[in-house]
């Protein structure tokens, strides 16, 4: 079995248009192929503000599929550690044998999650985005902005985060890397009311975006709610949106913002829900005018994990073969 380290993976897999296209392809596969994707296994470790997810999916036509273990321990910053970690195991779809271990420590999850946000924005955000709002200032907030910059040009960012030093670090890095101005907001209302596009990247258990703050043309990518106890948007936000899209209905109704909307009576479990794959496959329109309010509810899928793991494997193998041929 081949083993690849995080250092190797980071050298050959970055947030670029190619990676975004790979993840977009995974959403299309979910809509057009008989993808085998079981429910997420989720383990809470409340005493340490942590959680562990196990995700997987087999996409027909590929020789391997990924089994991913990912963790989020949200007090880790106090220890000087990243919140996210994990690994991906590539398994042969022909023999069931493990073929490669990607010891990415959560990096590939960060990449594919950011890419999914960019895919949602590509189809759902206004063509002209001047100001992007970010709620949360951790690693995923940074990755989301970097990926978004590949599909939409913007020059101003408003950020809110609960930890002052992390927000200042975010501001410094994003201004340097993306050449944008970053404004630090005193509250989430300032972020939402004054942005064309808002990304929520928190493990919040209470709504941090209120319905009354919505305004014409706003797009929200909510990617923090991926467990039953989490919620970033007021439940009524989904009802007020002109276009609500989730990554996978079955997951969002169990773990995402859709869960809260159903529980509080703003949606029903049996009503039709548009999935992102319908947009990428051309089966449903995304944004149709500049005044629509649009919401993307992203819980993260095993299909994304298999797609990004296979992409990384191809890059890594090509690199190793190239070295051998020198």
C-alpha cells in the first residue's frame, strides 16, 4: 500500500480551477450516476468540543473509492493546533484491497469543502460581487475565500469572528494573499447586511444569520451545519430565499440547515428540494436575476471525498513517476 504524507499532498494539490472542476464533477456524478453513498457516521466528543465523521462513496467508472475519517476539535486553537484533522484511504473497487493512504490531516477535506463553496457561488451568486462577508476566521474561512476568488472577482471582505487574534491573523493573510481589503466587523449583522455574498464557516449551535438581514441579491453559502446540534441560519431564512439548494437532501434534512427549517415548520420533509448536482448537470437553473436571494446548504459528501482523493492520487503518482524518470 502506498502512503503519502501531508507535505507531499500539499505540494501537488492546491485550490485551483482544476480542483474546483473535480468537485463540480462529483456533484454532477451524484445527479447522473448510480453513486453508492451511505449515510455519514458521526461521533460527538462533547467534553472536548470535538466530533469525528466517517464518509465514503463509490462513483461508478472509477477503479478506487475513498473512505475518509475527519475530525473537528474546535478548542484546538487554544493548544496551537488546527481544528481539523483526518485521513483518506483509497480502496480498490475491484478487489476491496487498500491501495493508498493519504495522511492529509484534513487538508483534502479543506480543499474539497472550499471547492464546493466555489461551485455553489459559480451557479448561485451574482456575476458582479464587490463585497464578500465571512463569519468565522479559521482555516476553512481562508480556504473558502481562496476558492471563491477563482470564480468571482471581489476586492473587499468583511469578517466577523469570536476570537480577536484569529480575526487579525485572517485579515493580514487574506490582504496579502488575495490583494483585497479586509474590514473587521463588530457583529454578524454588519457582515450580512453589507455583503453581496456571505460564507458561514462556524460550528455554531445557534443562528448567527437572521431573516431580517436578508437583502436583494444576497447569496449565502452555509457550510458549518453538518451535525444535528449545529445551526447557522435562522430557520425562516430558507423560506424567504428565492432559491435554496443543498448538496444532498438526505444529509441536509438530517444535519444541515434544512433540518432546522423542517423542525420549526418552515419546510416539510417531503417537499421537493433542489440539489447542487441538478445545477451542475444543467437540469435546473441557478440564479436567474440579480435581485434573487439564494442559499446553498452544504454538509459535505462522500462523493466529494472520493473525487478529491482520486485527483490527489493521480497527481502524486505522476510526481513520483516523474522523479523516477529523471
